[in-house]
């Protein structure tokens, strides 16, 4: 019988299995400490002249620990990303899941990195997603309640802020300059401990580990062998100069603890996401308008391609930036803006640093000829307009407050439009049985994407009743009819 070893990629966020009732329950699980056997070295076997001096991380570590914070997130229920992982044990602890939970709170822990002296902190989206309260503890034990500025599930990044000035912070480096084999530090709060520093080397770059579960996700992780564990999520990956080069996000393990593989989000992607959230309140995703495949020997033989370098273009979107520039299907992308591209994750990392309306220089191989094009990047709707944060708004005639559907929820439900019912008041929808969380996809067969879509659908119904179609977060689709 063949024996298979299965590795599970685990986000490093820690969610407590206990339930908070009238007081917080402290975890009794403590990491095991293994004592090393005593070693005796003969005096004659040690030659100081042969000693090799390792890298000195003292300054980088001292600077980093004060800029890395502990994050405590409070949830009315754990996010869906962790329900499956903790579900069976939770059932054992809490009993019948059909019973209503009242006044119960779940607590999760993670790390964050202060990136400016006025209190902006970067962490992972999965550390704070769905949290009703976010608390930040500094390395000097000061405690603050944090505000969520914005989040991007497609990169698993979130930006929060505390009201404090003159904070220690880490300066951002350049993740494009990070090379395999260089030394790095991982700084975070494993096992809910205070700031902990470990060292390792960069093992690989542009790793795609398929943990974010979305077709639009950007996965191009820096892989290291620095020791990280649960609670390190959102912590800092720092180079020898003390510059922030990544945000720790995940480990690959079949035991749930560190086994030699850890992954960090490159800081160049982080800088772009932070800038988008601060300036626009929304992420600006840029697209070339192509579908791509990884080049390997089998594909090259099948298609008669003489090179294994680059990324194969499987198809080109009509009226997309690539097609307008002159790029065709079957072309092979070899570089973008002078940076070599050999994998889809490398291409996505480069595009993830751009906005719609930016122009990029793309080199391709076509019929063994090297060609260059300038591509105007577009948004997901095929234009160069920048997205603006869609605030909540009221539709008084329906008695409802609506808001946009988070990207991760749209991906999970496989929908590309809709507005979410965030609050119900006395009115038509509540009378008809609609509940909060319902996502309105259509009104009288008109697709709903914005406030103007709602107003137009209500205005143009020509005396007929209303048919409001949509979906609940559990995937149940329903149409409500109103005369």
C-alpha cells in the first residue's frame, strides 16, 4: 500500500477554541520545551581562528520588536475560513450546534506591524476579518482599540489604525531586491507570546500555495525557513538592515506547527495595497486582459514551442489592454518592465503593484521572434477608471440600508454583482420576510450593482409589482415578490 504524506497550508492566525461568557478563559495549552542534552567539547578540538562569524541581527531585532504589535480580535462567531478547521472540536466542547448561542464571543490572536508613527498598522485580513472589536498591544504593554481602515482579501492584507503619535515603526524595503539565500528575521507573537524573533534565509520567491481560494487572488509569497508558528500571522519579515520586506501569512505543515516552510507577502504588494486603502478606501486592481498557463516541457512539446522561459498566453480578452496593444494568444510573456517573468505568480506580483490606467512594457516571444509592446492596464470592468469606496446608503422606500458585498464573499458565493442588506427598518422588505445579510442581485430582472441601479429599477417598473431576487450568505437563493 502506498503511503501518502499530506501537507496542509495553515494561516498563522490563532483562534481560541474556548468561549468567552462572563470572563476570558486563558488557554492551558503551553508549547513544549525540549531540553537539549549536555554537550562536552574537548579544549583541543576548538580553534578560534576557524570560527565563522554569522550575521549580526541585534540592531535589526531591537528596531523590529518595538514596531511589531500583538492583535486581539473579538468575533460574535468565527469567520468561515476557520469554521471547518475548528468545527469538530467545537462541537465536542459546545455540544449541539442547533442550540442558539447567546452572548458568546470568540477571540483570535495575531500580529501586526506599525508602518508609520501616526498609528497605521498592517496585518493579515484573516486576523481581523469580521471582527467586532480589535485590540492592539504594543511591545511596552500599552493597550489600544484599533479602527479597521480597510482590507483586501485577494492579498490577505488589512490596514488598521490606533490613535497614538510618535510610535516606533519599520521602514519598508524593496521586496524585488530580496534574493534567495539572504538572511531575514521573522518577528511576531507565536502562541500568544510577546514579540519573538527568529532568523532564517529566503528559500524561494514567487511561491503560489493556493491558500486564498480565489481566482482573483494574488499569491506570490516569499518562502523562508525562519521559524514561525500560530500567532505570527501579520508579523514582520525583516532584512539584515532592519527594513520590512514582507508580512508573514502562512506555514506549510501537516502537524499544525512549524516544519520548515513559512510564507510572507512581499512588501511591494503591501505598499500598494496600503496606498490604495488610504487614498481611495478601495483596492485598485489592474488587469492585462489575458489568461495564462505555466510553461513546462509537456506543454512546449504539445504546442511546438522551443523555449521553456516565460508564461504562455492561452487567450486574449476582447478589447482588453493586451489585445489593443497588439499581443496575441500563443505569445509567450518573458518580461514586464524589464523584470523577468517565468511563472504566473511572478506576473501577478508585478501587476499587483499597478493600478488601472498605468502603462507597462511587455516583452513577448512570437514565432521565435522577440517583440515589445506597451499595455494600458484596465480594471475588472474593462475601463481605466479607479474604484471608489462605496459607502452605505439608505433606500427609504424599501426600509433598508445597503452596502457593497465584500470581494471574498462574492468569490465564495460565485456572484459578480449585488448589494448587501446591512440594516432593516420597518418597511417593505422587513414586512416581506427579508433578513439582514440578504444580497440583492436583481429587481424585476435588472441586475443590481449600485444605488443608481436600485433607483432605476424602482422607477421603471411601470406599475407592476416587485420581484427582488438574491442570495443569502449560506448560498440559499430566493425571489421575494411584492404586489
